[in-house]
């Protein structure tokens, strides 16, 4: 089987083991073919059962966000990575950060680090969105309000008890864009605070509401 036929059987850069097995089924020893492809770098094992095409066969960049959903679940992208994805923070984040209702995990893979933080189930169910890719597939990511709420809840070491302290923390420590902060929806943040039962997220909702009314 030529690479062209192989690629026809694997339509996307990210694929599971069954897709790979189907693609090499024409070989007398398909598992040996898979081992050879791994050794050559034609395919890369991200984790058991999950692969991407290697540089020699890749037709387009692989999607780290899509991989993050597949590496460990149920999960969706949030925290630092989602804040940058939504344009709320300036620094690009190397590790793809997600939240999960399972236990917290971190996976160091050949294509980067994927970290997952456990949050309560009710909070997990709130503030999730679906981002569409050009090829019609999609991945799950927190809305901006949820990404920020997840981040401030995660930082247990931050001594925040007032709106003023929270505002300073957001601008100085997290480097949240002030204009982006004012664009957040206070109603959504209030809903997230109720799901989290978090005083800190309630403070965030009150702060966003005050900023919407023109406060500083």
C-alpha cells in the first residue's frame, strides 16, 4: 500500500487505533507495519490508542485542542490555555490546560503536555462551548467567563477577599486584558458562581457587573 492509499484511509491528522488498523489491513502483518511506521516517524503515538500523522505524511497541522479532548475525558479546554485562546491574556501557553469531572491528571506526550484539573460536576456542566474546525469537526472549550472562573478557583494561594483585591489580581497576576474583562457577561459569571458555589466567583460576577455599569 502506498502512502497515497494510506492517507486516503486516514482522512485526518489525528486518529485512533481502529482507524490505523483499518488503514493497514491490506498488509500481511498489519501490526508489524504499524511498528515500522512508528519507528520511521510516519505516525506518532500520542498515547495508547491515539495517534497523529508524522511530518513525512502530514498534510496540514494537527489540532492540539482536538487532541486535548481525546487524551483524557470527559474534559474540555479551560484555565490558562482557554484564556489565551479567547484573547484575554497575552502569553501563549505551552501546555494545553483543561478541566474534568474525573481526577486531575497530566500527560507528557511527544506532541506536548496536556493537563487536566478536576472541578465539581455541577461546575463542569456549566460554561462549555463547541469550537468548529474548518473541516467540520469540533472541540470543546470553556467560554471566556468559565475559563476565568476556573482559573481563579484553581489559584488557592491567592488571598482574595474583596472586589478591589480581585481586580488587582486579574490585572497584575493574571494579566487579563482590561477591555476583555469589561466584555465578560456578568449574568453568565453569576450562573457559574452558583454552579461552583464559590465566593470568589461571586466576587468576579459582582466585579464584572460593576465594570458594566461604568465603575473602576
